[in-house]
């Protein structure tokens, strides 16, 4: 919980009473590798903050193949701002520990702390900027360059998640990724 409070304090000041309210609404939980935080077609019933582990956001393309859109690491929020059915899956790529806030508790925090919405907006914008820095260059590069940039931008992920997820993210087959990894060692 201390990590989450320190994370929030980067974006706004919170007084002790507000911090106590936030703590009272959170529950620490674990989600094991392969389990889902959110599934396509379902409305997310909670907000999560990743304490430890990696999630991937993915979907099926028109050929029925899994396409990994992005990886989300520690110290990031998992939530659905619009409260509509998810268009993607959020799956634990490793065993994960997280703080979970039921939507009703999250709303109570929002209704009670005046600067909460502004703080969440700042958090969302920071995450979007980070996401764009990681994804944008990948589109126009060859597979080897994409993998090298992936290792540069996600240095802690390479040895923590299955190669099939990385290959899906890079838009290549697992066999191609294995060949690339052999040539750059």
C-alpha cells in the first residue's frame, strides 16, 4: 500500500485523512500467470494497481490470432475509465500482486477527494505518453530492430515473460523471434 501512496503523491498532495480513505478501500490480492484481470465483452468491476508482476493487453485479430498490444509493469493502474465492456483481455503474463479497488470504493474516493479526478487524469496522461514512446517506432521497423528496441524499452521483461507474448507484440512468429535472438547473442 505504501508504494501506491508514494505513487499517488507524485501527482497531487493528499492529507492523512484522504490517505486513510484510500487505504480503507483497497485490498491486496494475487493473480497468477495466465489468469485474467479483464476479459473481452465484460465490464471491469474493479481498479487495480500493479505492485509486482507484468500484465499484457491483447485481443484476437480477424484471423483468430492473439495479438499482444502492450505490456504493463509494476506501478501502473489497470482500469476502464468509460465503464463499458472491454474490447480486449488483460492477462497476467507473470504471477502478479496488486491492490484492488472495487468500482464502488473507487467512486467513493473520487466523490470524497476533490482533486482525485485531476490526479487520475495526470496519471492517465503520463501512462499514455509512456505507451506512445514504446509503441510508435515499432510500426515501421524490421523485426530485428523491433526486438532490439523492445529490449531497450522493456529491459526487465525479456526474461520474465513467455517468448510467444513478445513475438505477438512484435508482430512476428515465435520461430522468427528465436532466430533473431540467436543472431544477436
